[in-house]
C-alpha cells in the first residue's frame, strides 16, 4: 500500500524547475546587463579611453613634430608637470593666472546662479495668476541650444551694433579688456541659473506645507520661515546642486570659446581655454595633457573634500 513517503520523490521532482525555466531565468538576469552594454561601451569610448590616452600623453614631449607618429615622441617623465608648475617661468605664471580667473569666475557664477534660482523657486511656490507662464519663461535659457544662445549674446555685446550698449546708452567694449570677464559671468549666470531654479523648485515640493502653517501660527514671518524651515530642508538638495554647478562652471569650455573664440582675452582666459591653446594652438599636446591631468586631480580633490565635509555635517546633525 503506497504511503506519503513513497510520493516524496515524485513531489520533489514535480516542484524542481525544468531546464527551460532555468534558461528563461538566466536570460532575465542577463537582460539588464545586455541593455547596459551599449552605454558602457560608449562611456569607455567617449570618456575613459581619452582620459587614459591623455594621461599617457602627459609623460611624453608630444609636439607638432611628432603628430604623424606619436610613438616616436621622446619620453618626458615628470618634466611636463614640473614645467607647468614652475611659476617662475611664463608657462607656470600664465597657468596660475588662468587658475585664479577660473576660481573667481566659478565663485561668482555659482553664487549668483544659486541666489537667483533659490529666490525664483521660493517665489514660484505662491499661487498667483501667470505663475505657469513665469515658470516657462524662467526655463527658456536652459532649454535653448547653448551655441545659439551664446552666439546671440556675442552679437548683443558688440560695441557698435550691440543691444547692450544701445540699452545702457554707453559705448563700451564688452568682448575685450576688463569687461570681457564680466560678460562671461553674465552669460554663464544667464545660462545656468534656470537649472538651479529647477532643482530647488523640485526640492521645495517635498517640504510639507503643514510646517509653514504651524510656523505662521507661531508668528514666524517669511524670512524666519525661510531660515528655520526652507534652508534646513533644502540642505541635501543644495549640497548636490552646488557641487554640480561647481564642476560645470570651473570646467566650462563652451561658453568662453563660443563667446570669444580660440583666443580669449587675458582677463577672461579660463583654465579650460588655456589648456586648449596649449594643446591645439601651440601644438604642445604633452603640456596640454599634463595641465588636463592636474585639472582633473584638482576637481577630484575638491569634490572629495566637499563630499566628506557635507556628509560629516549631515551625520552630526542626525
């Protein structure tokens, strides 16, 4: 007479997954990686491989005489790095000058972008007629193609036919001399502040309205509410926003290149333009690669220190 123990192997065999199910499960596990494969290959092709190539080039005296055959360029070791970091010579002094110009440009641009973006985002939280239209208008600079927008600004900054001089009633040069730096800052802020506005506005959506209602009942004004509620609640958003704006702005090449061309004025010669001139104007790819590696190391160090400080402060608050 059969018992339940006799049926156990049959039940186990019936419950075991078949070969077809196993293959289907393996396909399901491999599918996400297969979908990511094209993006990974493009990332290698566009970023990682050129980065490694630039690092290798920085250890060679790769000039215009070795363009046809890169492998024949003599090794330089650390000479390229020593040369650009020797501030007693013209190359080091010009690199240091471009560095400080980039620092000032980044501080002003990021500061004004955050200020305008936060102010506009807080203003847009209130319900009033035309709020949707204003939101759309605020995002127009960010939605426009970068090259078309900067070229338009270059026309507006023209001395004789530009709109800026016509509106201000003056006759100034905006693309050369001291004014070129401020023109660059204006264009950068105009292009990037809508991004700050968009990020801060998204962060404000996650703040419960009950907090403001309770603060209003307790007699807190709008400024006190901003200090006690808005700013602390937006701290994680602002930490990411400021880091992204810093990396974009300090490493900005497109804006000065389109606005001034390959030979930017000395007052607006950012470090990215300086590296471009060293590489593709004077044809010294070894020095240009060394400068690029130093710039990358600087950005990595600043980003690491910034993330460490912000995470430590966040843990202290928690």
